[in-house]
């Protein structure tokens, strides 16, 4: 597996190409605002996109969906609990002063425990609500594509509609901290980290933040 991060847009959101080097197939995770950059990176990498995985449907993670789907023909995957957010992309855009088109319906629905395939690579879907109701993480090959659930030294915000701090902490403990310490965390913003590093030092997971509050 080869992972190509593509930081982009005003929110500096991380889009990822998850590539099976043997077959040249890839999944595009969370195509963000700069669809042109994502398109060029796909071409430069010389890979074929076979899926678009949305960890969740906040604006900065879906702005590039239409172009990437149009250019690649890859199906869009989304958990149904985030469909209201996805359908409200124009309203989300208006709140941030960013034009956002209405998006065509996703092609397929994520469910907890689903098995995903990219070439000869296999991944598992884990439902991790808290940042948004339908947030998922995709786990496999020593990595987790965590969206906005877990960051280096932090966690996803829970003050947006559908956010729930206790649900988010529960999701992280139940679905992510059970992974090996060596698991690489590819977050929706910022640098990559590992499960072990976050288990040991993330103040939201050690209890330091809760103790202060």
C-alpha cells in the first residue's frame, strides 16, 4: 500500500490516495476543496480511482466530490447518518462564505464492519460517531484513515450540529485505541501520528483535558 496525502483548500484538509501498487488502483479519501490538485495528483501518480470514501460529510471533506466522481467514474461511499450533512453542502458553504454546489446522491452506503477492496488491498469500516453522526474510520494494512475523529495531540471538534463529546471519546476508545500502537493514523487535518503516540500523550485521551474542565 502507498498513501499519498494531498493537503488542500482554505481548511488545509487532507485528501488521501490509498494505492495498491500491484494493480495501480486507488481509493480517494475525502476529496476536498482543491479538486484540480487532486485530479493532477491522480494523473501524476498514474493510478485508477475505483472508489471515493467519505469519512464524513462536513464541507471541507466533500467539496471535490463532484469533479473527482465525474472524471473517474468512481462510486461515492458515505454512511447514511451523515446524509443530511451531505445534502446540506450548499448551506454549509453559505455559513463559511464558500460557494458549494448541491451534490448528487452518494452511490453506496457505509455500514460498520463493511469490507472494502482496492485492488488486492482489504480494509474494514468502523463507525465512529461524535464529530458527526455518520463518521467512519477505514482500517487496514497498519493504518487508519481517521477523518476528523483523532488528530496529533487532539480530537475532532464536537460543537458543530450532530457533535457529541462523550460519543466521540467512546468511539475513539472502542474502535481506535484497540488497534496496535504501531498503527499509523492519517487524520483529516495536520500531520500523521500513531495510535501509540496518541494513547500516551493526547490530553483528550489521557484525561488531562476532562480533568481541567
